[in-house]
C-alpha cells in the first residue's frame, strides 16, 4: 500500500481541481434518481484516506435512505415547526458544540450576511417574510429532496483536533462524490436537533453530532442551484515569509 501511494501519479490534475472547484452547497436534488449503496460505500472508502492525528480516524457515519431518511425528516420537521410556533421550546434542543460564535465580528459578519441575503434574494425572499424563511430553512430537514442523507458523529471524549480531522474527512466525501457526478450539501442545521438525530440513527450516548449532509444528483433546472458563494483571493488570506 505504501509503495503504491508513494509512486502514484495524478495524471489529470485538471479533473482533481474541477472536482474541488465545482463543489458547492446543492439545495435541490433529484429525489427520484437514487444513489446505489456500492457508490456510497466507495465514496466513504476513498474519503477514509483523510489524515487524522496518530491515525485515530475519529469519524462515524450514518447513512439514511428511503424510509429511515423520511422518518427522520418527519420527526425533525415537526420539532422545527413546534419551535417556530412556540420559541420557548427551543430550550429542549441544544447543539452538541458551538458551531458558530456567540457574536459575529468583521469580516465574518459581512460574509455571512452576503451569503444569507444573496440566497434569499435569488429565490425572492425579502426581509420580514418569516414564514417563507422558516419554510426555506426547513428544506434542510428534508435533505433538499436528496435520496441520501448522512450524519457524522465523533466520540465526545476526543479533543478539538478530532473536529479538524473529521472536517478533512468531510471534504474528501464531497470531492469523491463530485468525481462520481454527485453533489452534496454539508448541513450544520441538523445540529440543533441532535438529540432527535442521535436517537433515530442509534448513536451511542458518547457520540457528538457534528453535521449532516445531503447527497445525490443535482436538479440542474432549480434556480436555487445557480447560487454559488464567492471566495476571497489568495492574497487576502496568505502571508509569504521568505
């Protein structure tokens, strides 16, 4: 294995770059175009080559399809609607870890606003349309109609570095999916309802939900899939020391 890895030649770097650069958060999938189990297993196998400190490989993956996917969506959509109707119920649901900061600061606040209002503006949602915002947010909980949903957990006893390791695994999943003609959407939105998710998938009490992910074939005609977020130029985030 080691010898083949050392001597392996990436003959087509353009395809690798395309797989990375064409990855985006897909928000409309073809529900009736399934992804076979063999393809999903192959993606996860390739993704498992992600590095991790001391090779402890901290990721756990739960794959939801068909009835299991639909039942989880039903449970979480019901909870999401209940919290919207009675905000005090939100106290019942706590994220396993703080994905976002308590207070946003510049330049991250501006980027976040640009992302949110850019998406809403594209699909015709304006400020104050709370019902439509709620409905759009709930699209997360039906996996944007993707035929495959994935949930990623990590052992609570592990350190913060394991979160970085799982992040690299997640990126591998998304890039490997693109190489097979699939699209994905990583989703922190599920974290709020982690108690429901963990119980549904049978995760142990020592597992922490990190995020969900939708996977499938993109609906190329959906307007929402024309939304692609910008990236800062290299010179903005890089310092050269020579």
